[in-house]
C-alpha cells in the first residue's frame, strides 16, 4: 500500500470500506504529515487528538454505509465548528468558539467525516494570496516563495501538500478556483443557493458559496453531493433536485457545445495562458465536444462591479464586530472609544479598506452612483451568460490571468491583486457554478488552471466535462516534499 496521504479520497473510502485501512491509520497518516509540514502554515487550529479519538471510536463501531467512513478532513477556518475555535483569519475572532455547527460541515460529519483542524485563509476571505491572514501567510507547496492563492489558500495548500484528503473552501469572487489553479488542485464553486451559508462567517452574502477543493474531479463530485443540501436556516438556500454527482459522473461529453468567450482574451495575458487555453480547446474537441465562439460583452465591467458590491455587503456584515458580545475587545475610555479601538486593532488593513469602500458606496448621495449602478451592471453580466447559454452548454476559460505569484509581490498594490480575479468574479456576480482543473505547467513548472462555467444548477455537466478533460490532460504536479525535513 502506498503512503495513505497520497491516495485520493475515493481510494481511501474504498480501502476503509474493504477494511484494508482503518480510520485510525488514515487519520494518523494525515496528522503525522501535517505535523511535519508546519512550515507551510496551513493550519490555524489543529484538532488532532480529538480526531484520533473519533477515528478510534469509528473503528470500534464502523458504519460502512456512510459516504465518508472515518475520513479525516480539515476545513477552511471560515466554517463555524461547534466547540472548535473559528477565526476567519482575523484577530477580531481570535478567541471565538462557536456553539453551533455550519450546515455544510454538519453534512460532512453526518456522513462519517472527522474534523482534523481549521485551515488558514485571508482575513474574512478578503484576498487572493492568503497574505491578509492575521495568522501569517501560507507557503505554496509548489515553491516556498510562492503564494498559494486566496482566500482559501490554506485549503488548497493542504490538498497539494497531501495534508488532508479533501477540503472545503468558500468562493465569493474566486477564492476556491484561484488557489486551486495556483496549487494544481481541483476546485468547484457551486451555484449560488446550492450549499447552505448557515454558519459560514459572512463576507458578501449575495456572492459567498462553499465548495470542495480536491485532488481530482471524482473526489470533488463526491464531496459536492454531500455538502449540497436545501437548508431552511439559510433564506437563500434553493430547493432543486440534487444529483448523486459522483455516481452520475461520466466522461462522455460527445456533442456538448462549449463556448469560448472572446472577451477573456485580455491585454497583457501571458502567452502561456493563451497556449493553455488553446490546448484546452483541443482537449474538449478530442472528447467529441463542439467549440462555439461566444461573446460576454460586459466582462470588462465585472471586476469594478464586484469591488463595489462585495465591499458594500462586507461593510454591512462586519458591523457586528463591535467587541460587545464576542470576539476581541480593546479597552476604551467609554463605549464609542471601545468600539473604535476594538475595530481598528481587531481588523487588518485590507478589511479596513473594504469597510471604508463599502460604507462610502452605500452612503447617501453615493448609493445611486455606485452601489445601484454596480447592481445594474451585475444584471447585465447575468444577461450575457443567459444569452450565451442559449447557444452553448458550458463555457471554457483560463482560471487566472497568471500562475502563482511571489509572496510580497502584490501586497502593496491592491489593484494589481484585485486584477487576479478577472476571470472568476463574473461567475459569482451571475450566481453560476464553475470548476477549475489543473491543465498544465508554465515554463517555471508552476501549475495553470482552466475554468469550466456552467448553467445554474448544472454542476453535473461541468463535473462531467472536467472529468473528461482530466483524463486527456493527465496533469502531474511538479512537487517535491521540500518542506519535510
Ligand atoms: N480575491 C477576491 C476578494 O478579495 C475573492 C475573495 C473570495 O472569493 N473570498 O474579494
């Protein structure tokens, strides 16, 4: 048996069901490796001893009908976990221990999953490099000088580094797909409303969605069918017929029409990304799909619209952190002074920047000019996709305009950081599902991803296309265990 940590989730489940591996062996394997991988800084909170206990009790009384029988899983530290510290990567929640469980994580534990720990992320999921975390940046297992992407950087790094068999992240403007692309992993952002937001620390409520990050497409499909449930506790949760994505997964995509949007050929895009996209087009053609040129005319306005809508919602969501009921509190001379000190010491600079932008665009006199305008642009972007889907079944684009960049390279230039989201944010604004799969390496050996965007609720279709492409691409990450001494 090869090292347990190199096995896919699907293989681990099978091995446990066939009693070739115990939950304890698997859990211990991932814990040992995580212990040796501290330098990557993927974990904010480890829950290792409790995980081992849970694994033992699973082995004593196994239930092999479960979909995740005794499988250890680390999750982004944005999901509230009952009794386990949940920080959202922020000082302001540094001491916060929830008394309830997010629906998405509850679904995972109900299927036999075991919490390994909470993974590092950008503060309140605001960022594209995991450098805004109060708990420090994460190193990309591909190369120690690289960011792993963000905001689910700890999650993507933990998959690439084999520290957890599967994980969940959240994606408000690309935070699952961009880090997946930067680390050579698979990341799915589901249709808005398919996974409950209950118990997820809110960033921008009309955009936030939870989704899997995994080693391969099949694992991703399996986790998606577990986390996607209707939930009355989330008023934006949608009731629709959910599929058994992993069971219905097929690589037969013959006759599917795949759209190529011309507006995604942006100025200054590296040649390697162009070439990757061209190769991707060849792969889908080889699978029997048909390529159709399409136009998404308002693509250019997606980024500016996103960076109005997201901060506006964030400024409202983050108003609750006042030091009164929970979280960090600073001493003040009076109530107002306490609020001010708590918020200026508790939030990092990126979060403060977003709160200021958000309150500005919502303030009277500017609301119509900025926020309302951005909402109108959002509708136009959604209409572009609706028009496109009259002609095609899915859309293929690069996931990011570059491979992973260096730690520190963009920290002093927020606009260039924001530009990294150019291919991912339109999808959130339109509420659509999209998956990023590793599709090649650049000249330096860094992974590059391709994105497949689907119609609303059509997760099965994009998973199938990704599955077919994955087989043709046969991606191999150039990764050494450099961090393990
Ligand atoms: N990078 C984007 C931002 O900073 C997206 C973040 C996310 O998806 N959570 O807003």
